[in-house]
């Protein structure tokens, strides 16, 4: 195992490694999805890899690890350490972006430009959660936190100043589109929605607000969340222990939460009753064999996305505007990093000059005013160095120049 993940330059070493919907189907992506428990496992073993600044984003259309690292293989190993998928398959599909390219990718993901459904902003909440999970364990540096803040700034500007999100389209809204087009007599159908996390809750609100449906039973592993949402929207809830009975009584089953094993088995629905099973989870929450039954219509997240993208031509015209906003925010972040780096260099030089000023050869000045004299010389040298760095951006050469200048003046 490689055990050195230390980096020298946060900007150049910022890296993203991952797979997404562009090169992998939903069933394959599911084998590389990182659950909350697996995320915690990765955070626990990260110190063995020498890593201390990263976070993992795992959604229905991507699994990505972001952070500062010199050796890309470390990030690959972390994902593979918790995945059930083939290492060969992962290495055939995964992509790597570094430095400025990785930062821009992060901004595009958070702004809905790299979503499977263009303009889908549900990803923002998932990014927040990913950052928070790593931050709680001490794996988010001030660099990464500042980068996250800039990404949020870009995302908000794209949403407010472009029409990239017009039309209320998202993975959760695609369920509404599908049901409207494919299911007759919707108000008379009995619906079971399993999973009341962010995606499940958004889907439930859409069913109520856009389709005026109320015959919905909510089920969640944590029953209190389903109960609370049911009260809020005037629906009903059921404990997870009753999932088999509720699914058998349903006409439409929508699942937005996955796990190591499918929640909905073929045996649950092998009774000849026609049902729509909508699987929004990665890994899949509906057993594959259920879709082979003649009376079952099974739809997964990739199929929902294709359906929705047919109605999105107007959004594509907004891409140039969104990219302009991202370009501007990207440059702001690069400028912040350059200024922070210069400040760090100036502080290092100041400390070095103060250290030199205490050497015996510089103690011949008047004891009453010597320290003050040295302090004034140091400040003058630092001011001059700051001006030169702004003009030429050559920290190393100016570091030596500053030391030589101080020794020349203070040694007289």
C-alpha cells in the first residue's frame, strides 16, 4: 500500500478521481457507490494513506473523490477499498482532473452543468453533506472550505442569472414527467414511496404539488422522518417492517434509497398485478429479476434522465452564460489562492529576518534602539518584497533578495 499522500501545492495538487453517467450505466455505477457507512470507513483508514484533505461525492449519477494529493493512485485505492465493483472495470472508466481543471469541474458539477439532467441543482445539497461529513472528521482544510464557498457562489449566480434551471426539471421531477406520460388514472393509483432523504422528499413534494396526488404511503428506514413528512403533506406512513405488504398493495412503487441488498425483491411483486416500479437509487433498490416479469414495468434513473432531456432544448442556450459565471468565479478563486500564497511567503521571510536579526553579528547597534531599528528595516524589506512579488510573481528569487537586502542594511 502507498502511504504518502502529502502534497506541496494545494492548487496544483487538488484532484478529482471518479466515474459518472457519461461512461458507465446505472447498474455499473451502483457497484462503486459509497454509502454513509463506507464513507466513514474511508475516513477511518485515510491516515494510513497519508491523506488529510478530501471528500467524497456519491450520487445516483457519479462517485467522485476530491482533495489534495500528489499520487492519484491513493484516491483510486480508497474508492476500490469499499467497492464491490471490478477493479478492471473501474480503471477502464475512471477519469482524473488536476489543478485548475479539477476546480473548474467542481464548479460545473455544483452549478448543474455536469448533471445528467442539465441544470439539476439537487446536487448542491449532496455536496454540502459530503463536505460536512469530511469536515466533522478533520479532513477539510481552509483551502477546500474556501473552494466550496466559491463553488456555492458560482452555483447561486448561475441559478439566479441564467435560465439553466427553468422548467423545474430534476431527477425527482422526472418522476412526475414519467407518470404524467405513462400512467392512466393517476389519482386512483395507490403509491408507495420508499426513502425520505433529499431526493425522496423532493419527489414526494413534486407528486403532491404538481400532480395533486394524496394516496401516497411513505416508508423510510428511520420511521420518524417518514412520519414527519407524512404529517407535513397530509399523507400516510408505514414502518419499514411493513414494506412487503405495502408494495403488494401498491400500483406504483418509487424507491430513492439503496443499500447493499435490493429493498424490493421479485418475490414481492410476483403476483400478476401490474405495477410501475421506479428505481431512483444507486445501487439499485429493485431486484433486477423483478423487471423481467411480464406484469412489471421497471424504470431506473438513467431511463428517467433520457425521458426528461427530450424537453430541455431551451436550457442548452444558457450554457455559455453559465460558463462565463463559472470562469469569473474560477479566476476569483485563483486570485485568492495566489494572494494567500504570497502572504504565507511574506510571513516566512519576516520570521527568517527576525531570526537573523538576533544573530551576534547584528548586535553592534545601539541596544536602546537596536530592536526598533531592525524592526523598521524588516518592515521596509517586506514592503519592497511585496511590491516585487506583485510585479513579477517570483517568490523564490525575491525570498533570497529580501534576506540579502536586510543583511546589507542591518550589517552596516
